[in-house]
C-alpha cells in the first residue's frame, strides 16, 4: 500500500507549450540516488512539455545549502549571456559567470544519460535568459538541528531569489524525516509501501506552467 500522504500535481488547466523555454536545473549531490531519480523525472517531464534538450542546462552543487547561491548565479549568468548580443556591454568580470552556463560542459549527472545536444542540433542552444530555474535537493533529518536550519535557510533563500529577480524558481527540495519518505517521493521507494511518486515530474510541469504564466503576465 503506497503512502496516502504522497500527492502529485494535477494537470494544469491549459496545456502549456515549453518549446520556446530555456530552463536551468541546479541540483545538490547529497543523497545521490534520490537526486538522480528526481533529476530524471524533472527532465523527462520538461521534455514531455516540449522543452528542447539543448535548452535545459543542468548544474550541480555539493549540498542543498548551496542551492540559493547557485540559483541566483545562474539567473544572473543567463541574463548576461542574453546581453551578449552587445558584447561591448559585458564587463570582463562577468566572464566567470558566463562559464557557469556553457552548455558544452557535461555535468556528472548528465554524463550517463543527458549529454547536451549542442553538437547535434541545427539551431543550437538558446542564449536568452532562463524562463525558470528548478532547484533540486534532498534533505533528510538526522539527530541534530542541522536539518531544521538548512531547510529554513534554503526555503527562504529560494523564495527571496525569485521575488527579487522576477525569474520563477521551482522549489525542488525534499525535506524528509526518513530515508524511506525521500525514496517514496522520488518514485523509488522500497518495501511494502510501493515505489511512491516522483516529485521531479511535478517540478518539471510547474516550471513550464510558471514560465508560460510569467511571460503572459509581463
Ligand atoms: C552537511 C549536510 C548534511 C548533514 N545533510 C545534508 C542533506 O541531507 N542534504 C543535503 O542536500 N545536504 C546536506 N548536507 C550538506 C549541506 O547542504 C552543505 O552542502 C554543507 O553544509 C556545506 O555548505
């Protein structure tokens, strides 16, 4: 019997077309197998919504605590890259940020199944600002207060970034009390409770919906 507290996102009222969107995913590496499943679920759902492989940029950081900083840097880097049309306006100090989103770089998580399609596409990857960022992590409670502090910092950090930058940030952070809770929410649960539901799929769907709404509201 699967955990009745696990819920998924119902389909949006409108089917959104993600084919013009450029989405960044930044994920923590702690709790590796859970992160890999969540990442796969997210990317599969983005593609299902029409987002092109070459317009999905994937980056990693050590742990969830690093997610707000990396998310902010990626948003800024995307904006700078977009301004590249007028190269003289780009200060040399921004080149480090730009290297952050060089799509030709393969991340550890991409290396197995998600190699960037840069070399094989005719039009090449988009260089417009990111339409949404998905920040993925998995925090599992231990015996100290560490979990509570990081959950709080990351949650508030990510919310602050999206409100300040105007770029939607999807909260892809599992905050689980046990390993089994996290496994079930990554769709790879074990034991009699079943595999559960992969929340990465919800995050991919939410990213396309928010990106579309944000464009329409602008
Ligand atoms: C240190 C730590 C611990 C104990 N647990 C987790 C966790 O469950 N999930 C996670 O994403 N990161 C964890 N970290 C690492 C911190 O997020 C962070 O990377 C370090 O404190 C360095 O800033």
